[in-house]
């Protein structure tokens, strides 16, 4: 009897640049909180620590401007 084991380990590294570009297009380059155009900070709604298998899913990401991104991280850690 032959036993075939799948290698357990990290999945292939995702193409983060392509994922971020898809998120920018999805939100038309605007911050989802304030609507500022030209926003470039892609934010994970649920962090990698809570979604280790699919943290890189574009559905878990939103687009924020620098100010709103800082705000989310500051307020988000206060609760």
C-alpha cells in the first residue's frame, strides 16, 4: 500500500500588487470612508491573524486614504 501525503506548509505567495490593483479598481480609487480620490492604502478588514488562510482575498480588503487608514488603526486598537 502506498501512502501519499500532501506537503503541509505555506501556500504560494499571492500576487499582492495585482490584488491591490483590483481593490483600487473596485473602489474607483476613492477612500471608502471619506470619498477622497487618489486613495492608495489597501486595508485588510479582518487581519491576517484572524484569516490566516485567506487574508489575501480581495473581498477582505477596502481602500482608504492615508488619514482614514491611520484613523482606523488608531480607533480600531482602542476598543
